[in-house]
């Protein structure tokens, strides 16, 4: 493949230090997945820096931005003839991203970005913005970068992929591949590991058949509740505790009470689990938990209002020993020997011997207000980052709603040129008003999205940057897992995991579902 060959040849020209930097950038990110704290530099910061460097007015900038619908292309145009370019090496770019991450607040970040953009060529500025916004869009994905690394240094692709799954840092993987030392990639404390993922199945019967098909004899089948929380990995030794999310971001400060409780553990560990909003006698949900996300430091008020618990379901490392290659049943036996501090709970396991057992367990899990089930092969190792067949999940849709689209927004990545993100509404029974209840961008084909883009362009009522208010006439059937109270939408409700099932050309806005019906689904 041409792209792999290009990457191979390019990687061979780089020093070890530059190789580690470039490999990360080519995945469309400024920092590796396991790089910890995010840059927290949104479009508002980028826009202010571009305005300051270019000296153009707000109105002219808006015209340029709307004409492109793309932040990087906008940067290229507004920077033409406005900068004083000087040499900008890979090492300097890395120092820039470190400075940006360490800057506190949008004003400080904007100053750092403005000074850097002013010394770049417009083309360099364009690609800096691409990396900042996570939309490199040069036809590369992480798998191709892995292939390029393997080809450049004559390594086995599977070994490169395995190292990347464990380390979560494609730059370190590239360096190890150059050194011929990929075997050094092993799980260790405070280097978050990519989560093992579960593949979905539509029913208990399909799930049981899948388990039987993968084995000559049915394996030990472990069944756990699937919680409505945040997947989290906790690393602890006697001096330090860190909590990482599924995408390997550090969130220790946002859940300080869990970190404090973990200090009472008597062993050094890496736990895989779920942070859930929990209080005895009061039903809390993911929507409650969301209020604690995105905060740099602990909020004592929210900690009291929205208490949390860490549900532990796997042990990945204990007292210096990586456990990824041990079977689940062995990891579980070790886990059950550990005394748990307050706020920690080991997830209850059930054994399933038939599809009926799984169906009954699913009903019980939903009765406990959990999302569904995770079914696991007791003989399976922990495979970071993979969505294989050793873990399967069962989540049934709660219901569907017929809604009307009231807003359409440009998508991202390959969908940046089409209106693919739809805000939709239900009808208020009393007033007849349309009240928003959610937003969805999955479930339709590219052909359907292309057709809807033309329709919404022709029926736009008002434009607000990337977002358009549209004439409410396209009815969608939307599936979801739950409905919860929310202040984010006009209806006072929000859908959890909305997915578009169909465009209902047979229905009109007069026939969409009502607010009272949506409210009836809250419980």
C-alpha cells in the first residue's frame, strides 16, 4: 500500500526522538492516548488566536469560516500573508504542546497559540490546527501508522499492535520498534492500558450461541451487570493513586474521594472497573455523573450531591506482576482475596448455563437499574483495546420515539462536508410546541445522509456557524437505552445512547411522539 510505503520511508529518516513525536502526530493527536491531561483547547481559543494574528474582523472571519466549514482550511486562508515564518522543528512543536497543556485558562492558552501561529507558514498553521482539533484528515488512522512502523524496522505487525495496546503510546512503540525492543512493552503502574472491549449481541439466545460457537465445549460463562457509569482504570501504589478513563485521560482530581479511599488498599494494583453515581436509597444515573465530568479539580459540593462508587470487575496488575495473560478465572480469584476499602465494591458474578439463565440475569440487571449484561469467557486473557468475542454485551433498547429534526450540524472527519448530526424534538401535549430531547449522528447510511443534507440546506431557517435551524418536517425513529431528566434540552429530558433506526417518510410532524409519553419512559 502506498501510504504504508510512504510512512516506512519517512520513519527511517527520523532520529529516535523525532520518530516518537511524528508517530503520535500522524494519528491526528497532539499527545499519545496515555499522555494524561488533555490540551483543553477548543475552537473558541483557536479562533481568538487566528483573529489576533491575522488582524481581520469578526464578520470577515465568519464569512471565511462558513465558506469552508473546516477549522484548518479557515486557518490556512486567514493566515496567508499575516505571519513571519521561522523554522519550526518537531522538537519545538512538542515543546509548544507541552506549554499549551500547562497553561491554565483560555486566555493563557490563546496567548501561547497566538505566538506560535505568528511564526509559522500558513500551511504549518493549517496542520497545527488540524492536530489541535483532532481532524488530521490525510487518510491515515492508527492501524496504518502501526503498519508503517512494522515495515520501517522489519518488525511483526502483530507485535507492534500488541505493544500499542498495552502502552497506549504509538510514539513509544515506534521507538521500541526502532531499537528492536518491542518485548519491553509491558503493563506497568501509572501507564494506562487500553480497555478490553465487549462485542454486542442482540439477544440472550444469540449471545449463548456465539459463546458455544467459539468453543468445542461451552467455557465457564461469567455474567456481570453492565453499569451505567464511566469505565475507569485505577492505578495504586503506596505513594500514588491515579484514575484513568476509557480513552486513557487522567481524571483523578474529579474523583478525589475514590483516590483517597484507594490509599487504604494493602497491595499495589491496577483495577479495571466502572465509576457509578450511587447513593443508598436514591436512584442516580449517568446523567447525574456527567455533572462531575470535565472538571479539573474535585468539587466538594458536587461530591456530596453526587456520591460515587468504584465497581471493580478485573485485576490487571498486582504487586509488580502483570496479569493480562492470565485467564479471567485466575484474575478473579486473586481479586476476591483483596480486602476492599470504602467506596469500592467487587462486581457480583453469576454463572450461566443456558440462554434462559442469561435472559433471567438480564431482567434482574435491568431491575437494578443497570444497562444490561456483560458475559465473559472465564478462560480468556485480557486483550487491551480489542473488541473480540471473549467478552459479549447485551443491551436491549428501552423503546423508540418518533421525533422531528429541528437542527442539523456539519459532521466531523469524513462527514465534515455533510449535515450528519441531528437535533430532534418531541411535541408538548399542552402547548403544541416542539421541545428538543436529544441529538444523534449514528444509524443512517452515507446515501441517506447525503440526501438529508440537500434537504436541510434547502429548508434552513437560520444559520449559526456549523449549525442550522431547519424546517421541522423530517421525522426520525430513534432508539435509546434510557430517558432521564436533564436541563440540557427544552423538554427537560435527555436520551441515553440515541441511535437513528429509520427515516419515517410515512409520518409527519403531526404524528410524532409527545412529551408526556417520553416522560412515562423515565423509569
